[in-house]
């Protein structure tokens, strides 16, 4: 915590003040957070619709964000914003972390999938990890997906000093 805010403080008054502060934050988030974010997403999607552009929200895993981390949250945001040009960028790497059943999540998203990422559970190319790509492809066909495929695999990089990572990416003379 910051300054005098400390949930583990020995002083009961300090602990209670911290609890009160945190409850105020919860109240503020409950009153503003989702509604403000939904209004912002809706405004951007409406602007994009004027230009015939679709907007896809990508749920990220909980280590990368605390906002939209799974398919159900993304679908709720889309439903709340109520804009037809808004959908989901479905990333199996992310959904494999957050969804108990990624295939069921893909089916729930069905016609709201605007973009699909190609990358396995380990960020390598499809088939180089543990995801069931034949089942994923079958499910994409089943839901009638005809959108884009974004190749989002990352090469293995040794980031340790032993490999000289960083120095190889620098401009000569630096």
C-alpha cells in the first residue's frame, strides 16, 4: 500500500482507514468502471462503423490485464455496448490460459469472432505446442468463421546475457 495505507498494520485505526479507503475505491469502480469502459468502447465502435470498420476486443490473460480476460466478459462488453460492428479477436494462447474449455468458449463467441490468432499455447506456431489444432479448425468451420487469421507465433529467443540478447538488436556503434 501507499503511505499510511496498510492492511497489515498493527494499529487498528490505520488498518480500518485502509479498509475504508479500499471500500471507497470499490464503490467508485462499481459506479463508474464498467459503465465508463462500455461507453468508451461504444463510442469508438460507433465512430468505426461510420467508416465501415469493425472493432474486435481481444481478451488477454490475467497476467497481462485485469479488464477483459475471458470470452464471457468480452461478450458481455459487446452486448452492453450494443454496436453491430464490434466483435472478438479470439487468441487461443490467451483463451487457453483463461478458459476451462477453450473450444466451448469459441462456440459461445461464434458469430462475434471477427479475428482469429494462430499461435499455440507456448507462443510457437500451431502444432508446436499442446493445442488441438484439428479440433480448433473443425470448430471454426462449425461456427462458420470466414474472417482473418493473424499469425501471432513468437520465435524462441534466449534472453539471457549468454546469448547476447539486446546487443544484437542495437544499431552498430552503440
